[in-house]
């Protein structure tokens, strides 16, 4: 059975959900069997409240930009349908899940908590387990796993979800081909406002460097094989792969 995962990030009006802060952006990237499919969900949301100055410094999303954007109740069904039955991958999951659950709780009729439609993996907890005592924010993980995040001058939910998808795959063993951009919908932005940040150049990765053995190394290898030939018959490394 295919394993479907949704890498998710949000931006908000402030840090504390219990102070009535709201979601202003949701970005989701789909993985199926550890491959990025190109399907995504991305929406800016009118929060119906002011944005804290500190939050504005982080994401750069202004009240003027959000004017006319839909409210959460207007996009809730589309969002829930996109994530339903998937495994959510979130960095510092309690933060994003707490805000989403608060938004769901405001709906009429109520939809229940997020974990009623999908499960959640917290990549921050995963990173702390793998790298105890080290910095494990998204920028630090990009540096550790050599993920290009040069376009991340400001936080943005879809861009951060794309970066987190690469970090998650690297943290959990990588994959043969990320497939970023293979089916990418490039009609994500008109080049104005915060939307302009979600375009990332998906240039070809540098080819793998092949370091060939020196003549001395080849001779040492042959000498070792000759020792094995004398002690136990023909060394297995000399045999044809079909034998």
C-alpha cells in the first residue's frame, strides 16, 4: 500500500495560540513512497485580527497583503480533504497542530481535532533524538544535511514545507530522486508580495564525484586478493557476478 505523507508548515499572527493568534498561511507538500509528487496545498488566510510586529519581522506577510484573502472556514474543507488519511510531517508539530486545532474548533459545525483525520510526525523531536545537544532548527538542519536554503530570506509556509521535505528525506535515509519540479505547478505566483518567495530554482544537482583508485592502491588490492587465493582458494571478489 502506498505511504502518503504531507509535509506541512504554517505562518501565524503571533506565537501564542492561547492569546487568540490565528493562522495566516498554510503550505503542504505531498510525498508518496518518499517521493515528492508535485502536488501541494497552499493558501493565504485572512485572520480577522492584527499581526504582531515580531511575527511580521519573521514572515513579512502584511495586513494589506491579506486583504480579500479567504478566512479559514472558507478553506477548511479543501485543506482537510488534502491531508485526510495522510501522515503529517511537521517541524515542531505542537505549534502548528495547536493552531490548526484552534481554527478547527472555531468551525460550525465543529470538525474535531486534526489527529482525527491524520497522524503526525514531529521532525524537531526526531532531530533532537538524532543530534542531541545541537541546534536543530530548520536552518541548522539544512546546513547539516547540505540542503540549499538560500532562498529562505523570510519564512514562508510553502517554501519551508518544501525545504522540510528535503530535510526529512535526508534525515530518514534519503531517496534516489527528489523529483522536485518534475510535476511542479509553476503558476504559484504573480511575482508580487510574499508569493514571490515561494519560487525556488530547482537547478540540476552537481554530478557525483568519482575518485578512482591509484596504481598503488590497485596493487595493494591485488596483493590482498593473492593472499586470499592462497589461503582459501579463489577470492570471491574475482568471481563473475553470475557465478
